[in-house]
C-alpha cells in the first residue's frame, strides 16, 4: 500500500530540492513530513516519538548544511525517519523495517547521507568525535 506524501513533500527528493523551498514554506514541509511519518508508521509499524520530535530539526539541518558533505550524526536511529524521507527514500519509506526494505536506523550502505550506523542512544558522541 503506497501512502501519498503531501503536495510540497512530493517535490522533495534530496536536500538540494529542500533548499529550493522558500523559508516561508518550511513550516508546511514540516507539517507534511510529520503527517507522512504518522500515516506510514500507523499502517506499516515503526517508532513515532523520536522522529516526530525532531521533524523541524531534520528539516533545518538539511536546509542549512551541505549534506552529505557536512555529516549528520543522529543519537538514536529512530530519530532519522524524517532524515530518510528528505534524502531520497520517501517512496520506499513504507518498506522501513521490513525484510528487504529500508533499515529502521541510518545505514551507511543504504545512503551517502547516513554517515554512521547508529542504533540506540549514546554512541553518537564518540562517533562524531571520531569523524571530527
């Protein structure tokens, strides 16, 4: 079952696409991203809270920084759903955490935007220090 994203979110396949959105419309991107995560996870399963709590942060980081050159490190893998959607995996997001689908966590072999294979919390600080 393919769940449609909002009209503006459908135009964003990479952070470069996100950067073309006027700042005044970023709140709409956040609203649509949040709703898309809710819609997909409600049907296909996953973790809501961590990703919903960082929707604005995910949008802001990809809007401001030059990812993947500027590396993002997530503290908890479940925070990365919005990140995955904004980095070319929106149309496959319904396969998240399914056999043969997207990983539930950032996975370096899945995307150049995933700089660290984070799982659960507290490994990010040492990883980021190692990358610095």
